[in-house]
C-alpha cells in the first residue's frame, strides 16, 4: 500500500505514499518530492493489458465505458495490472489484473490513465518522475481530458468511474470542479470509490497534522485531515444528483486512518451507498487490506483491489442487476 521512497539527504523528510505493497510506512528521512528540480519529462503512459482498446464498442448491456483511476504514488499498471506489472516485467509477460479481468469478462470497455506526475529525489540524489504525487487539481483536469476522449471515441453518453484511494478523491474533484457535473447533467453515471480519502488520512499516523506533512509531496499534503483542499472539496455538499455513488471500505485499512473517514455524507436527493466489506459478509474479522498483495514484504494481504468480495461489490455497483452474492 505504501510506495517506498528511499533515504535521500540528511534533511529530507519522510514521505508516505499509498500505493500497492506494504502496510509499513517508509522510514524517517525518505525522499521528498519537487516540481521544480531536474528536467525529466513526464513519463510515458505505458500499456496495461485489457485496457484502452480504443476500438472497443460499448454494448447495449453495458453502454458505459469504465474508467479506472489510481491513487497516490501509484500508477495504472501497479494498481490495475497483474503481478508482472507490479514487478516491472516486460509487456509480453504481463497479464490483466483481477478487476480488469472481471470487467472484461462482463463485457465492459475498460480504460485507465496515469496522472499526477512529479519528480522525486532518490537516495542517490538522482531524480525520477513518477505518478500520483502532483496537485490533485491537476490530476482532476487530466482525468477530465481523458474522459472526454473516452466519450468521443466510444460514442458513449456517460462513463462509470472506479477510483482507488486518492483516485476517488481525484474523481470527486473532477465531478465538482472540472466539468463532471453541470446543470445539464453529469458525464459520470456511477462512481465507485475503493477506500477513498474522502475526509483525509493520517497515512497510518505518519501525518496527523498539516504541519507534520509540510515536506511531503503536494498530493499527500492535500489529503491530510483538515487540509484546505479537502475543506473546499467537501464544503456545502459532498455528493450531487445524477451520479450514483458507492463507497467500498474496509475496517482493516491501515493506510486510510481513521478508516471511518472514507464514507461520503449524502446530500439531499443524491444516491449514496457506504459499505464496509466486513458488514457485507457479517464477518468483523474478514481480512481485507487497503490495496493488494503480490507477496511484497509487509503487505497487508489481499485488499480492496484484489480481494473477491470488494471486486464483486464493484461489479454490483456498476450493474445492480448482477446476480449472485459476494463470495464471503
């Protein structure tokens, strides 16, 4: 769940990024992010098996393409891909990740993007450019452009969005401030949020206050409880008519802390479902972590993007007529 950035220089502060591997946070002195150093260009989007087939035609059964949005310090490959994508294997050995595999089997056109690239200083004092650490407002604008492309090229009237962690917050910023919801309607029919940072996170206790996160990447600072970004995003109302919202969270989340902060407060006249996977299965001990587990040391086990219960709940949110029940 937390993308490790190594120890940089003596005064460089800790950076915690929710990504895909371990529940443990990086040690103090891990690398910091900067948007003004080094001249590395934005990285290529790359490929991901099972997504971004621009010839895909939505079907009458599933007329809305599904757009997947990754979280902080992550990428579409690491979030939605198979083990090969997680470990950086060459494309010919890579496979679809669990959610992409199931959505494709259901007959959806599936799309995903990388967003929020900034430069990160490593322990050897070199800079690398990675995803999901830049200004969330910029990421929302990137998402807006991507959704426009999906709608234009597929001919669909709306999309559905599935956002993991900060990806859900990026999607909500898009809906509210970047044209996703207008007086004429919404470009998004269904928004499914997996462990979103709706009301902020202390990142497992590493950043209990804005001051503690002062040297962290901007996307991290924006997600600390009480940040000016979240205050503006949540002001007045958190949900809007015309969009079906589903929040799928886990009481075992060690990255969204406190875990109760994921749920949305439903505005009058809006469609919102907040659910814990443990409640769905009537099993308070059900072990579902924040992200996923491909055997990385310290990982918190199968999570919201690879455990079969939340995956079923995603499919059910996208298609309420889906038969069967969650595989508890």
